[in-house]
């Protein structure tokens, strides 16, 4: 018997007994999940703006200094903001270089941590948009706020293999000298428009 076989035989003889999978606790329930979501999102460096309808976003964008100064803008949310180049015409994600401001739709928000689920379908043909852009705006319906990540994962569905990501505020890292750096790996700012 080889050393490998001896080792594997020893492992097989010493397998611990199977245990039932524990029940997950009910999870956190917030009295006001929208308020908790807003607090969590701003605590990670994002800017939170509540609007009653999509039409109220454009005036808010007009007051956003990053949006006002932006030269290359793409909005993937119909009737929100302006787009001054056709992202669908780009053949290569590298052509997104210099993107100053991007507006994308989030499918749902998570109250416990301020994360927003963005399915790949919301990013158009180039899923690098949210990483390449200098400044990011997310648009989420207030009715789509869930309490916990458990609830979020229960709601996420892929009709076919695909991509999606959770975004929580602007890009940030504290790996370098344990100093928080905003915008190190992606968007330098992130504004969330909660609609409704």
C-alpha cells in the first residue's frame, strides 16, 4: 500500500458522523428598512438622495458637481440624466476609458449593509462600466429594499448563466498602511437615488 493509499484509508476510517444542517435564524428585521439602508449606504462613503419619482433625479444631478463637470457620461436608466456617447457602439471595454459619470439601475438594496444588487443585464454590453467610471449613480426603487443579504439572495434569479454584483458605495480600500482610500479600484464617488 502506498503512502497516499494509507493516508486516504485513515481519513475514511475517521470520518466524523454526519450532522443535520442547522436552521438559519430568522435574521434581522428593521423597523424602518429604508432608513437603515440610507444610514448603511452613507456610512460606507456613499451619498443618499431620496426622490419621489424618476423625474426628480435630473434636477438633483444638475446640483452634483461631478456630473456637472463630466465630459463623458452614460446613463443606462431610461429618462434619467443624459448620455453623450453610445456605449452600445463600443467594440471593446477599453474604449470606456475616460468615462466620467455613469448612471445604472440597481435591482434591490440591502438594509443591513447598504449594498445594491446590480444584475449584469443592467450594465449593457460592457459590465466594466461601474468599475471604469470616475463617478457612479445608482437608481433603486424604494419598494425593493430588503432587510438582509439572506433575503437578497432569495430574490436574485438568473434566467441563464450571467453576471451580477453588489455595490456598496464608492470604491475603497484600507490595505495600504491601514489608511482608508476612496476610489482606489473604481468609482471615486457613488450617489444613490432611492425612488418612491
